[in-house]
C-alpha cells in the first residue's frame, strides 16, 4: 500500500484528491488507492508492473527508478492476491489490491 499511496501523492497535483478505500468482497479484502492525478497512457498501463519500468521521464515531475509498482506486484504474489490498475491520462488512476482472507 505504501508504494501505491506514495505514487498517488507524487503524481497528483496540488488541489487534487487521493482516496483510500478498504472493503470486503466475499473471501477477499480489497484495498483501493485512487487519485485525480496525471494518469497513465494506455500504452504504458500494461508495463507499469514491470520492475524498473518508467514512463517517459519528460512527463514526470518526480525522481525515481520505477521499482515501486514492481514491488507491489511481487508482494501481491507472496500474499496470494492480485492487483489491477485503471487509468486515464489527465483524469487519474485507480489501483485495486485483492488479498485472500
């Protein structure tokens, strides 16, 4: 969760909104981080869970090496869970993590 929240903070401009949600869906706990940040283009969305993948440096205002979301994917597997991302450039992103109860 920390990596997802950190990214929401980094990529949501001042005045934007970050929402954290926790709910149960049957035998799963669902953790959701959504924001009204810069979003992720469709051509990058399928790669964001690749370790060290970075979207074009010119469009970002923060430094980093791109390891954060890759770590989320690794931990998700260790916890028998899954993670999904939805995003629209200029409108924000939503990351949902399901963890087996």
